């Protein structure tokens, strides 16, 4: 297949040269459900260079063909769950046969390396494989090491990348040829995050490191910056004079599925609050970057997270509620007296002028009644000044960013109910991606992979940003070590424990 540059002029990216990507944890959920489908989609859309190699590194005793067979089966399953094959950039619906042919071509670029993460053998054989690719290409090709394993393996993998000199790449000693991509959660708390960062820093230079939070790659999160800073009408209102409070909801319908091993001892706080939720908050709270460049945007994001007031471990009960869904203890790989939280609600305050006294209410949970990731900016109610007797709605203007599903933006305004009498009602003004965008929205992992390939770090975490987020979360986790802090059980398919309602209601507000 002829791979070239994307021919859609509205989409710009830097086409990467040939590369090899080694995926550690290649048979795990993340690799199988996100990374390989994203790579395939990029291949179909001609976003990958003509020549590339992907090596799955895992403990199973397989060769290339067995690994390809495994991916084939997953692909067939995935395909039977999807009715349509949309080429996201060319706007064509691909006929199924064509899709099959492209898959067959794509899979030829996939290789396998058996290895145990904390034993040198696999890494040593990997070197030979990578050298073979360089020889085939007649040049040093970019090496990307993608850590998609459970976080406990990160230090072992880094140690071996270092000791076998794999980290140095084919240029031996030149950091030009290697990149490392590392998934969240980045550490378990502040100390382990710092330790991990220190280890990374000993082996790689900062420009080689891609700390992933795939929420930063979501189209709807990226759009928040454009929405806030490209439209002049919102910025004057974006402060404590006009905003009453902000709500962030991260509700997932499913439980932990087959991820018991990972989730136990991780919990929702480390799994999504420390990263995805705080990034959603940062997108609302950050100041306008001085320019739309990597470090300026990362500075603005990091400053927003730094401005969140730390909650004292002893005061955790007042501002944080944790819960566990009723059937959690029956899930596979979950211990019978597990105290792992599957729900969290928090009230966070920011110590900066813009958001002084503006609470950010956050809730995240598994086994909720529906899928709903959204941010609502609730404006102060002024309706009563003139229209007190005419039925002012309890909540007035709300600007909602729907991150997913049904991606879009909604502005609730108060209007006069049509008719002879004066009475008021609320109406939603909506922008919906489905109606507006003819093609499917780019998957976050495609964007993340594209940026790793082109070496663009804007949408990746910097270590100071992670340190501040861990500082906040570690204090809460410490507070939870006190056995008197309750873990509330909530019904499956409910909005969490009633204490989460009380958290916001005691301030005279309600979840939207
Ligand atoms: C992952 C978490 O980072 O994000 C999962 O580990 C969560 O628990 C997932 O389900 C949500 O991501 P997305 O892209 O499906 O919204």
C-alpha cells in the first residue's frame, strides 16, 4: 500500500520517518483494545510512514506468527462488534473486503518478542531484532519503547533498557533515536512518582520522555482550549465574579470488568482522579498560555494543577467521599474484604485570584447508571433581580462540555416562555459533534501515538505537573489510611453513596 502524507489539509501533522515501536505488555487490555486498533486506524488513514515495525513484548512463548494470529482473532472480534468502517480522514466508508486486505498488509509489520520483564534474556534478543530492522533499512531508525504494562513493572523494564543499552538506540549514546512512552498511573503516590521520574531522568533526557494521559489527546479536551481562548465572549466571564461553581462528572456504566488485578490496590483515585479528572479541571482553570507552544501550554496546565489547594489528611472526611459498588467484592481477582474505592466525590478549591471561592465538585465512579464524562460551568444566578415573581429556574446559565459520549457543548440559558403571560424557562443551545463533523472523531490514542511519532510533547505530562497532582492525591490517600474514614457501599447502577449528594448539598448546590 502506498503510504504518504495525509491529504486532508485541515489536519496537520509531522509525518514521522521509519520507526520501530516496542510495546511492553503487548497482550494486555491496553495494547489489544487501544494501541493496536489505533495503529491500524492510522495505517488505514495513511498516517504511518511507509516502513515501520511494531514489536509486541510479552511473557507468552510465541513467535511472530502466533502473535499475529492472536491479533487477528481480536481484530475479527472487534470487527464483528462494529458495523461501520469509517476512514476518519478520507471520509470514505471502506468496504469490508478492502478493510480485510489492509489489515493483512498491516499485520505484516507486527513482530513478537518473548520476554519476562525482570529478566535480561528477552531484552538481549530484542537488541538483535532491532539491529536487524536497522540493517534492513540501512539506517538507524527511531526506537520507541511503549510501557503498556501494569505500573509495578516500570522500574524493572527501565532498569533493563538501561543495562542492555537498548535505551541508547542504534546511535549508541545519541538520544536522537529513542523515545519512551509511559502510561498512567505514573507511580502510586508522590514518593514513587518522584522515584520513577528520577530513574527516567537517569536514562533518558526530558525530550525523549512521553508521560501519557490519554485524556489530553481527546478531541473534546483539546477543543476546550480553542473554545475558551479563541472566543472573546467567554474569557471576561471566566472568573469568580460570574462563575458560581464547576462540576466534573466521570461516570462509567461498567464495573472493573476483567481488570481486578490492576484495580485492586489502585482504586479510582489513582486510576482516573489523579490524572484524567485533574486534566479536565486544568483545562477549565488554566490561564491563557502566552503562546500556543509546547512549554507555554504545559506551563499553563501545570500552574492550574499547582493552584489546587491541598487537603489536609486530617480534613479528608469533610471534602472527600469514597465508595465501593455493591457487587465489587464478587468481581474476579478482588479480595473478599477489599477496601478499594470504585467511587470518589470531592470538593476542591483553587488558590488563585480567578477562582477564589469557586468550588470544583468532582465525582468519578464505576457502575454508574450511564456513561457520562462532562464538565459543567455553573454561572451565578441573577435572574431574581428583575424577575423574582416570574419563576426563575433554580439553576440558570450552565455551560456544559460533554467530553463523551455524545460529544458536544451545551449552553443553558433562561428565556421567556412563549405566550401572553411572563414566565421563564430554560433552553439549551447545543453544538453536537455528530451533527457538525461528517467523520468520526479521532481516537485519543491515535492522537497520542501520532504525537509520539512526531516528537511533539505538548499533550504529555511534565514531571512538575505530575508532582503537584500527586501531592494533592497523596494527602487524600494518607487521610484514608485512618480506619475511621468510611468507605460507603453504593448500589450498582446508582450515582454513588448518598454522602456524595450531601457533599454538594451542604453548600446549597446540587449535582446537575
Ligand atoms: C483508563 C482507566 O485510563 O481510562 C479506565 O484505567 C477507564 O479505568 C478509562 O475506564 C476511560 O477511558 P476512556 O477513553 O474509555 O474514556
